[in-house]
């Protein structure tokens, strides 16, 4: 989920061109997407003859685990914003971090971060550069080494803590899975397995890595209702920000995440089938790549941050697709999802972009769950 309020800090005020965007809740890949990706990741483990049988049994006991149920979820079913029929097992755990955002539990300050749940789902990468604003040429994207593995670094308070939270829940999962001599705690293990899946999946949504988390910089001056404004402060400083008329429901962040699963009518019906086919192709492509040497230990911080950095490269395509989708002032799903632009690996449509990012999420979740199990049982 990406749910944040405009922030004013000395850092932002000094950065006079900083883009501050109005808050609006949006679930990364929607409840439907999180459930689908988590099921697919677990299914890959279940179907692997080399995977530990006890791990397979744990997953089977807590989720649906057949490819056909995944296909129906992607192409036919509607989970909805409340996911009422998907609140238990791995389905429920994978969506829980989003579902608690507006509850007392979600508003509780969590340590060691010192922030509530909503600030754990994203990391605005620009805060780790000299200019904390988004640029279409991606010149404000930091290097991996620019982002410290230090929860006390004050920049995280504004940027969000996503990679650090992924590392935190990974260790919680390892503990919940027990040891070679101690049985797992099923309730805790399901929760933290779902949480790990959720944050790794969030890491692949391009908007979860940027201050321009609605791609409004691409719409200002081009789409009615999106305007550039300036706030004047008592100390004489000014802060530039982008404003969107909420009545117009302009939300490229949400469009990328859940518009695909809004309904089963055309053009969504055809688009969803196309997405499912692309996702299967992307997973096969990843499996066909030469196997990289696996690190001695799964590093959830590094995996999450790498995914965020990779997703960042897709932001220009998303932004230009949003321009096309809102050209008439009203969102056009076909114009958005079929839009084709130059991505990091060449020309891509938004459907292909989503499938590529989702496949990376499935792979990361699968690797994280396997690694956590192995680490726990070696103790």
C-alpha cells in the first residue's frame, strides 16, 4: 500500500522543486494481485520434487495450491477491496499488511522503525540522492550503495522503510518456523510468511520507489485537474507540489495496481487473459535464464532494494501510459494497458510490464520462503 501525506521538512524545503503529492490509499498489486503472486510462489515450491516435504506440507495446509485456481483468480474472479472471502491462511496473511493500515493496529508505532504500518510499504529512492525529486530521465535514481542498511538514518522517516521491513519480517519468519528440533508455530509462520511475500511483492511495484508515486509529473499541464502549486511558509520558504482534483479520480498508481482486476467485462476480460499468458511466459523466461550463484544467505534487504531499483526503470513508461489513458480526462483502460513504450529491456506494454514485475515478485517470494525454511531447520 502507498498511503502518505505531504511532508514538510528542512530537507524538502531546501529542495525547492520537491514534488509533494496528495495521499491516497492504493494497494500494491491489489489484494487480488498479492494473493495470486503468493499462491504462485508457494505452488512452485510445492511442485518442486527437491523441496523439503515438511515445507510443502506447511504450505498445502494453509492455501489453495493448484494452477487452475491461480488462473481463475487472474482471469475470472473478483476479490474486491475488502477480500472478505480470502481472509484466512496465506491468502489472508499476504494482504494483512494493507488491510490493517486504517485500524488501531496499523496506526501503532512499530519499532525499530518509529513509524506506523503505512510507512513500511515503500521507499522513495530520491531521498538518497542530492535532489529528492523524480526526473523523467531517471537521473535522480540512487545506486544500491547509496541506500544505507541503517534503520536510524533519518532519511528513512521521509522515504519509507520497505527494504528494512522486508529484512525484519524475514527474521521473524525464520524464528516462527522453528528449528530442526522444535516444531513451527503455524499461526506465526503463516503470518510472517504472508508478510514477507507482501513486502517483496510491494518492492516490484514501480510507484513504491518514487516520490512521484502517482506519476502526476507526467499529467500536470496535460490533463485537466492536475496542477502545479506552491505553498508559502511562515519562515518565507516555499514548497512546490502537484495537486489533483480528487473528484476526477485520477490515480495512475491505483490504475497500475488494481484496474486490471476491476471487473470481467471488456476490455478487462481480454486484458486479464493477456496478462495471465504474459505472466506464464515471464516465469518461464526467468526459469530459462542461466542460474546465478545463490548467496550463502538470503538477504531480504538486498533483494527488496534490488527489486525497487529495477522497478524504478519502468516509471517513464508508466507515466507516458498515464498521459495516454487520461487524454480525454477519464481513464481509458485499453489506452493504458495496451500503451507501448521503451522500458529497460526494450519496448513493452503496461500488461507486459506488470507481468514482468509480477514474475520477479513470484521468484523472490519463492526464494525467500525456501531460504527461511532452510535457515530455520539448520538451527
